[in-house]
């Protein structure tokens, strides 16, 4: 299986199974139209010679075809699929990561919020210290021999319950030596309640922090408003800038300025660039996933415009590469040398298997986006219950168990996509959400092109 495309003046050929990427000339690119993994004769097909001879010397056509054969014999073009055999061996793994819903409440009323502005289809509540501690005990129990564990403080808005955040961190740290564990904490915040004390704690204890802001003031404030309808940009921007400035001198430097773009700002590259110009060199602005009937929702008719914007952003990033304006865009970050391990290529995020989410009442769900969907509840931290059948179902949800993914050239980059989006918008975790798939494929194409242009 190969995928070939042209972008920004580059002819790019991806060999799906090996992961090899080739930047080729026009002749090589067009020759591939006459061969396939099931049809690679030792001599160049006569049909190819007849079709291309008007534009290229026959000797060049034959020489280029020999290059194709050499790459095939080196297992870098039309390579065999060695992953299917491993997909059949995928079994449940110990839990290594947990999303703690420290607050089912929020001081913003974002129009596109998947969490029902913090309620998660339930009611507003804050997690107690007792639930937080029981969740840490739960993670230690189900992590088995895992040493490195991850806990993400999430909401709603976790700063609304920050005393419990601090107590849970303290409790987890107190158990590390006893259980041979090392906790890595992260937090996602809208920034309204940030102050110097909270910034100091976050920068000291959180190995990563996600800063929620959608970009330009007019874009952000249109969809990310306070309870009273006022915007939040002017309040949060200086706080986020201060956190990042101080963070660069602390024990951890990971962070993301994380936004969402909607139908209202299909020129989202301007929001990415705005965040970069405001001093954030780690940026993630992601497409909204929503009911197509919502006025802000992206639909298939928007794809050509969105694709063009991704391409425009990619070209701008190439122009800025290696300069003081250089920055990382999360969806264009791709490792073509090593890449993810085989398990990550096949199964993705670990939702419901290696990763779980805990509600303020202590209920366990496969991930934060499943919370509120009662049919997907997996257990509770107080009785340390866990639905092992459901865990096994998620463990087996590989790209080879999803028929539409099996034949997709991008399958090893998205690993089957988001299970929660598949469930909510396609009705089955084994049926990927088509709109998200198309967006992911365009991002991968742009990411590979950027690599080709900046090597």
C-alpha cells in the first residue's frame, strides 16, 4: 500500500507499511500509476513506456522504473504488511493514565463544549478529597507493575477546586516510594482563576499544562464567554503569558496553548499565528467535533476551505522554520525516523484500556469524552471495580478491527482515531468518524511535506 500526493511543489510517496517517505521527481511519480504491489514485473511495463514516452526519454523511464524495483526489494516501497499479525495479539494492559474530573463545573459557557459546559449531562459538582485519594489508590492498584503513571486534572475548570488538586498531588507523592511509582501530573485550565500561587504550584508540580484559548480576541470571545456573557480573552492572555514565561525557568517546560476552531473561523491559521506571536511556541488549535446541525459545526462542505487553510499554515511554518518566529503546531508534529511503537500505531490513545476517567462521584469511564454516557460506565473507585470485558473490547479496538481503517493509508498515524467521537457520531467505536478522518489525512500530508521542506 502506498499513498502519493503533490503539495507545495513536492511529489511525495508514502509507503504505508514501512513508513518510508520518498520525495521523487515527476517521472518516478507518474510511473507509480502503472504498477501496484501485485504487479511489479522485472521490466518496465510497456504501457508505461508508451504513455510516458512523449514527455520522457525511454532510457530515463526504464532507469526510473529500476529505482522503483530497488526500493521494493529494500522493503521501502510496496512493502509487506507485518502489523496484522500483531493486531491479533493485542490484549488488555495495566492502567497507566487517569483523567481526574476534579470539577464538573466551569466559570465559562463555551458554545461548543462537549462536556455540556461542565455538567457532563448530569449536575454541577466538585470532587472531594476522599474521591481524589480513592482514585489514586485505584490507579496504583490497576497499574500493577507500571512505574510511571500519569494523572490529568480536568473539568469543567479544575482551578475551581484547586485545594483538592493540591491535596491529591500531595497524597500521590506520599505513596510513590512505598509502591515504586512515579506520578506525572498535568492540568487543563481556562485561566480565569490563575494567580501567582496557582502558577507557582502548577509550574512546580505539573509536567505539562494545557492552556485553553482559541486565538484572536474576537474569535475567542465569540465562543468562550463567561457565565454573564462577557468575553475572557483580556483576562486570561496576560495570565497565560506569565505562566509560560515563568515555566521556562522551572523544572518542567511542557505546555500547550490549546484552541478549537469552528465554522466561525475557518481562517484558523490566523489564530495559530496570533498565539505564536503572543509568545506561545507550543500551539494546538483543533477542529471542533459537534453535531452537524450546530451553527458552529464543521461539515463536509467546509473541508476544501479547511484543507486549504492547513496547507497555508504549513507553508508559513516552513518560511518561519529556524527563525525567532519558529513554533510547533501539535497536529503537524510527526516523527518519520522512529515514530510510535507498534502498539501505538495499532491502538492509539489507550482509552478504556490503559487510560480511564474518574468523575466527582468516583465512577470510572473509558475517557473524559465518554463521561455522562451511562452505558459506558466501567466501575467505581471506592469498590475498585472495573469492567474487564469492556476493557478487553477497547484493547482489541485496533486499526485492523475497524474495516474502514484497515484499508486507509493514514491508519498508522491516527491509530484509528478517537473512540469517543466514533461512538457519538458513528454509533460504534469500530466505525471511525469520517469528517475527523479526512481532517487527519490532510494534517498528515502537510506534516510530511513540512519535513521534506525543512530537512
